[in-house]
C-alpha cells in the first residue's frame, strides 16, 4: 500500500464541516469523491483536524492509502485543480517517509489563527469576526498568556462523552494587531484541541477585552474546569486551521 499525504486549503463557509455526514456537503466527502474518480482507494480521505461548520483551513493535512497510483504524486495538485470544487484546493502531495504515517495521529502540533476585525469589509466578512465595540489589546494578551502550558481546558469545550481527558499542551498563545487591516489576530499552537475550544477561548477573551468580564473572572472560571461557564462562542468564520506539524523524520511540510 502507498500512503499519499495532501496539503490542503479550503473556504469552510459553504461546508457542513470536514467530516462526512449523510446528505450534507462536507470537505471530506467532496475531496474523497473527486479523488476516487481517478485513484482507487477505499474509505474516506483522513484529515488531521475535523474542522467544524464554517471553519476554514490554510494548512490542513490529509492522507489516503492505495495499492495503485496511476499518476505521479507530484501531479496531483495540478490534475485536481479543476476537478475539485472551487472552495477546495490541493496545495501539495507527497509520499511520507516511513510506513506508519497518519495525518491525525502522527501530528505533534496544530496551529490555529482567529481573526477579529474592527473594520467592516466585503473582503473579510467570510473570514473574520467583526467587532464594533472597543477592544483592549493588553487585556486580550493577558488572557492569552494564562493558557500557555499544560492545562485542563474543561471550561472551554462542549460536552463530548467520547473525550475524558481535557488536558492540552499549549506551546504558543498570543494576540497581534494588524494596523493596516485593523484586525486582531489570535494564534494558538497546541498538541491537541478539544471540541470548539478555540472559539470558546476567543469568545471569553473578547468579553474581557470589551470590559464585560475581568481577567480575574476568566482565570477563576478556567481553574474551576466547569463547562457551565462557557459564554457565547466566537463565530466559526474567523477561525482558520493554519498548520499541522509532524516529526522531522516524516519529511512533511
């Protein structure tokens, strides 16, 4: 069997998320359907992250395994450029080094960006969360700093009976301000993410930045590990899966 790894980008606006769902338009379903017309393999293309409804990806990684690859792996991006929907694109394709590569389980870190825009624009509505109230950058950054390290993020995830361990290792968590585009950009890198975790974190920090909650209240809720403290989630359109990282031995992106 040959494993093929794909580097992808997609606009999640018109998808019901990554994962296949009956009678729903999903990234996984559309990608699998297009590839299987030319490459024989069973099942679905497996993604590194199961992005939610409306969430975008600039660096999603996926893989599938096949007995026969009728085309050169390097030709996959160009061959499928016009065979995939216009809101999905294969950026690169390759054979990972080693036989045990798995786009999801081999990943060591994922990076997400969340964009909060202060200026309404037809060019950013689909990809950012518009905020008309004043936001304090210093308060946003104070909130982000408390999440770095190994923590239990039970407060910031929706209930999922299949997940019992809510600890994540956050290696980077910070805000930056893009003066030219009038946008706050949140970056978070971690070994794993819980369901709706990033959107919950952003929603909570924005409330603090607007003065609706204090940093101490946010810290207390974080330490209490209680899902009932979840406030309004940030909308999905501002969230972007930016990068998936792997051990250097696999020679990935």
